[in-house]
């Protein structure tokens, strides 16, 4: 059950961080205004909070593993909202990152 909770928290963190960065990007680069930027900053703050809810107590492990989720999630976000089409190297890299997440977070460890 901890693994399922952890995966759900990684997904929530990715939505908050990637979504927040995208909102800031839209506000600045696409000239959508301060409301978009402000919403992005709020979402980025939520990301910081969500990361603290992971069951593992090690900050470095959580953030290192989350990096892989961020890579794959960013590509998925780009596909869903910006029409980005990843090539096979993007997909291979994202899969390697997710394999790293699995090893870092869910490998059996002695207490």
C-alpha cells in the first residue's frame, strides 16, 4: 500500500510542479498575464508540500527519484497540452528515468 501511495504522490507532485512551471511559462512567454504566473507560483508551492508527504523519510532519495518522474511527466505534459511529439530517444530516456525511480524508491532495503 505504501508503494501505491508513493506513486500517487509522485503523480500529484508532477502535476503540481510541471503544471506550475507551464502556467508561469504561459504567463511570461505567451503573454497571458500575471494571473497565470500567480497560479503557477501557487502550484509550485503545492508541489513543495506534496513532496513532503512521501512515506520515505530521506529528502535526497525522494527528490532524486522524483527527478525521473519529472522527466517522464514533462514529456507527457508536452504531448497533452502543447502538441509535442516525442521521438524514440525521448521515450527511451523517459523509460530509463522511470526505471531509476523504481530502483531508488522501491528496491528492497534492510532496515
